[in-house]
C-alpha cells in the first residue's frame, strides 16, 4: 500500500464515521508566539478543546504536516523524522473512549487488515493527577486484545500534552505493531524503542487542562485527539522495519543521494537518512516562506541545511548536491502538495544559497577544529561567529570526539556580542497555543485593523503574507513594493487608533468561504480553509464595518480593549513584501 492510499483510506473511513475533513494547517502556527512549529494536528485545535465552536463541527479529521525539533537527535534511526505527516481524528466534546478505540481497532484490523495478534497496547497507569485508565484497557479487552498485550505505563509514556507549558492534555492509549524483531530484554515492552514494537497510533483523551501552577483541572468537555504517523504506518503495512524503505515516500530521495555520492544506502545508512530527512523538512519549510537565518524558524532551517551539508561531507560528496535532493523531495510530494511544484524555483534557490554560504566555510571550520583540540563553549561561539557553525553542529562534532560544550558559556559569549538568539531558549520548542493571553488576543484583533487600514490608505493590492504575534508586539507582512512614507505610516496608525477609540464591536459568524467572499470578507490563505469558515467583523453592523476577515480567532469583544497602539518599525523584506511592527503606545 502506498502512503497516499493510506491517507485516502483513513480520511474516507472517518468521513463515513461523520467526521469533516479539515485542511492541514500551516507548519508555522499563525498567531501563536509560543511555538515555532505545528507539532501535532491538535495544535491548531486548542481553542476548540476549550469549548469554542469549530465551524466544521465536533468530529474532525485531517492529514496534518508537522515538524518537531526535539526528535532531531534521533533522526538517523528507522522511525524518527523532523518533518512528517500525521493523520488524525478528533472529537470536540463528542464521542469518548469507547468509540475512539473501536474506530481505531476497526480501521486497523478491517480496513488495513492488520492481524490483531500483532498489536500491543499501552494505557495510563495512573498517578496523583489522574486515575489509572482501566476503562480503556477494558475496551481493548472486549475487542479481543489479551490482557498480557496491554501494558500500563506512567505519565512519561502515556500522557500527551499540553503542547506548551499549559493547556489541554490527558492520558493516552497507544497502539503498537510488533515487527518481529527480537526482544531487547526479558522486560521488553512497547515504548522501549528497541525496534520490536513500533508505535503507530496514539489516542489521547484530552480531559484536563494543565494550569501554570502545574495542576490538572478537568476541562468543560471530554475531547479525543488521535495521531497516526504516515511514514511509520506505511512502513508497517509494507512489512518494512525501516521507514526510509517506503518507496513512494523515500525511494526517489534515497536514489538521488546514491547517485550523487556513489555510495549505497546499506553502507551509509545514517548519513543517507539524515540528509533525506533534513532536506524533506527544509523543502516544506522553504515552501512556507521560511528563509535560513539566525533566529526562530529561520535558525532551524539553517541548522537542517547545514547539518545535511556536513553529512554530505561525511559521504565525501565534493560538489554542492542539495539541489538534486530537494528536487527529488519535490517530485515525490508534488502530487499531494501542489504548492511545492508552484514554488519549486524559490525552494531550490533558498536551499542552494544556504548550501553555498556554508560550503565555503565548512572545510575551513573543520580544519580549525582539528587545530583547536578541546572544543568548549567559547570556541563553539568562535566557530559560530566565524564559520557559521550552528551550536548544535559543533556539539555533535564535539560528541564524536568525546567532548562536551557548555551551553551557558556559549550563551554568555553570544550575549556579549549580540542580542541572545531567541531560539537558544529551549522553551520555544515546547510552547503552545494554550497561551492565548490577553495581549496576544488584542494584537490579533489589531492585525485585522492594520490589514484594513493598509488597504484604505494604500489600496486594494495589499494582501497579508504572514503574521507573528508575541505578548509585546505584532509583526505583519504584506504585499507592497515600497516602504511606506511618513505620511502613510501616520495615516495608517491614526486610522487604527480611531477604530480603537470608537469602541467597535467584534462579531463572529460561521459561513461557507464563498458566502464570506461575497460578503466582502478578506481571505488570503484560500487553500487552507475548510468548507465552513469563521468571519470576524469589526464595526457597527454588517454593512457599516471597518474590517471583515476570515479567521479562526480568538479576538477581543470590542476594539477599546486593545488600547492605543503605535507602529514601531517597518522594513522591506524583499520579494515585494513589507513588514510592519506594532506595539502598545
Ligand atoms: N497529539 C497526539 C500526538 O501527537 C495525538 O495526535 O501523538
């Protein structure tokens, strides 16, 4: 079975069970300052677990593109990837454990025809925060899973979320497939990562919210959040113990690396896997407009590309080679993701440029390392500053040499020279949408005011290209050939503050995208919308409004809650795009 057949069967199955198929959200969370990437399909759904109504209903399903950087060190094994697709189905306060588990069992055994004797299950063992999940175990037993194949594990294994520090989370029951690999010990069990069991599906029962004090309190509604990795499950269905052997996902990519290096996958498995994984992730990131840099998402893209270049060096590839690998990724995924083909030139250019930048200094940097001898925080910073070695890359080289870098010393050096990169704070990788703080909500509504104000002052060619909000400021990218003049800037900020002073109500309605457009709502992320959308209107009535825009929320109830704001900076970021920053006055 190909990966696309799996995706199709999954979505079809849940559609027949009353779920609406929603589009995959962007890899870069919109309006969520606390995380760099969408790490799971539940991520964009957090407000709906908390009780907000989803326009597509209470039963949802999709194939979500995800990116996780916390697994990066494990990339190189058979099942971990930075970028991956995750199939999911969700109940927003609708069905609960029984229906969720039964659906999973039916899909696995009847649609995918997996032998139930190959399945092993884990359930939450219980602790002071939540009871043992015997309910799930009983459901599994009723379905014919023997007791000895059901394992109770602690929070570390059988609890998911919150995606950030606070927010929805709960016990989960995980479904493993037994591969036929030998037991690693007499206590070998699912979750050991020894290869005997592969986790293919996770059903999370999101019934708690973790508070900032670390308490778990019941949510208003019981939600189900499930996730199934497309790479892993397709491998299992094809009897493969290695995801990278799945032909339709990795075949062409692995072949490209073989042709470039003249080496075989069997002999240089780790290098092949890392290059393939990192360039797949890089292609999808570049397709979302991420540019390699020293901060945030850009830094991750830089790390991925530079790490791939270094592993290419290990394969003794002499010339730039990433273009061919990126091309193979685009070819493999363009049918499912047509934007990759549309943006082919930009994607390749971004990856090539970063490869070239780094290739020029990689060799020198590696020679320097030979001279340096003992690597430490101080010279790791020197390598970063002089040769563009991401810290993590130097750490990896240090590890190969049995040395360790003190991150604190590196950070101190960094701070001495520059503003400390935000990415250095590991918290960024873990955050979550659950932090829809007041400030973030206020700035979110401000983006709508800004968008409308820009169109009124500059004209209707203005369209939003992206936005990013922290509790301190909002950043807004839009199409416009030139920076704004002082007068234009003043006109835009006056217009925004005027609406804020007017105390305009913010109203939400649900309708089809077509209807929204007919009503004059702005909508610029066309293909990402589902059948039903939410339209936010800022103004006194449906005919007398300042802004009408398709958006997921959350927003303030009236504009006066925002308080006066000011434009603190603008910059031209290239490609006919201008960026504006707004903060509170
Ligand atoms: N959020 C859960 C996971 O990522 C289920 O989708 O495993």
